[in-house]
């Protein structure tokens, strides 16, 4: 799907394309991955590279399953920040990377990896997307997806039981001992660094509509090579407000 008006294409072709990065943070099961996939299905994946920070959990091959079960996966120290920062920096420079793949059943990094080729827009989502200063500084736009604790818990319960083979007792225990406490202590405060906070509890499809508009705008900017942050922000705010009022009026 070509999002760039025909009259701008010659200009875009004369520019050196520099990937733009959108960072999407938020609590576990707030809807980050789901919304991102839905936007990609709307716009098509051409021109967009999608990364999930879950794949950057540390390699725990040397640990037994019993030890892995005790790890707090919602704490910053559970992540391989060095590798994450290095690969995001390389992607922003237009370089291809070999991204690790995390196995949720084994609770460990898989032996396989995935070749990631940077495109015009790089979308990086995960609970820690806005927590790390160095990662934030590499982002061109920072978004936080919010949702109520009750809704996040129900979504996680369904997801972990159906997709990750977790037992009910384990899901409940993990949520109340690490997930929610770490959300309050680490993840929620990172929303202060967001350029935009999207509530995923409200009007049906509103969060999806806003995120779709955001992706499309960033794709256009990447194609044109526009680098005026204030102009981008003001123009985008006007479009978001227009979308919100249209949705609420229905």
C-alpha cells in the first residue's frame, strides 16, 4: 500500500532514506502486540519492520527450569540491554541484524535467530520500550499503551493459558507477585517519557484508529525525510484530535 502522494515521490527518491523508529511501551497485556499486528494488517507490512522486546530476554541456557521459574521477567535486569541497544542502533543505521528468538515454553532464548532488515519504519514494542534512556533516545516517537489492571489481567490469563501453555495457578501467582508490582514500580512511570499515551480501555477501535494514523504519518515522514519534530507533533495532534472527536460522535 503506497501511502505517499504521487506528487511527493520524486522528492522522496532523491533523499537518502533514514529509518524512523516508533517505541511502543505499556503494561503486560495492555494490547501493544495486538494493536501493532492489527495496524500492520491494515496498512500492509511493506515499509515496516516490527520488533518485540520479549526476544531480548537474557540467555538462560545455564539455568535449570526450576531456576528459570524463579526469574522476575518483569524486572529490567531480565533483559539483555547491551544486545538490544546494539541491534536497535544498527537497524537505525540501516544495517541488517540477527535478532534472537525467545521461547516462552522453555523460558529461554531459542537456538534459532531471525534476520531483521530495517525498512522505512521500525516499530519496537515491549513492556520496557520506554524504560531505558539510551533506547528512548534512539526513538523518533514514543507511545505508551494504557489499560486497566483488570483488563490486563484477564487478557494475560487467556493469552498465557492458550498460547504459552501456562497453568492457571502459575499465571495468577506471577501476575500478583511480579507483573503488577513491576508495572507500578517500573513500567507505569515510563509513561512520563511518552509523546503520546493511548488508552486501550475506551471507545471500540479508537486505540487502533489512532495507532494506524500514527504509523501512516511516520511512514510518510520517513519517505520524505522530514526532520522537524515540532511541526510533526503539532500536525499529528490535530489529526489525532480530529479522529477522536469523529469516533466519539458516532
